[in-house]
C-alpha cells in the first residue's frame, strides 16, 4: 500500500484513476508534512519536488520531516535536485536529520543523460538508523 501527494489536482486525479491496490492520493502542498505521523513509512520517494523549493533551509526542514515519517531502518530517495547553491549546501553536509545518514550523488552517473550532467542534477538517499544502531 502507499500514499501519494501532489500539489497539482490533475496529477492526483490521474493517479487515482490508474492506481492498483490500496493506494491513497492526496491533493496537498508537500512542504508541510506534519499531517503524517512519525515512524509510519518503510520508504519515501520524492522525485523533482525539492527542486521547486528554492530555500535550502526549507528543503532541510522537509528532509527532517521525511526522516521523522520513516520507520527505523527506512529509506528515502529524494531525486532530481539542482542549482549551485543547493548543491553546495548538501555537499557541505549542512542538513543533519537526527538518526539519519545522507548520501548525495550525481544523477548523470546513474541515469547517463547529458542534460543531467549539464545542469548538475543530483539526488539524495537518506536512511534512518534502526532503533538499536547509532547514527553514522
């Protein structure tokens, strides 16, 4: 089962029409994730959403909420970020969610697309420590 959110109502309606299984799709602004309880999801996937959030401190706050929502041992993939300011912020490890490890990598190496290399797109993989593991 899964939960999907989008700020565009048409995207939510499309997802609902094409979903399989027990999926829930919500029309909402993903910059405020306090609606979702802590330790709920095994995985979170976010593609090209933080790209639209220009302020790096707000991006960091969203990542903190994504980690909070993950179950211990959970993983989040935050894909398709760019801008030099954003890249420098994440490269210098300025965002530190508690009990989490963040790995930044360049999308061009993964997806082998020249446009991704040209525009310096990158992604984050965030893991939440198990309750018995100390964070790295």
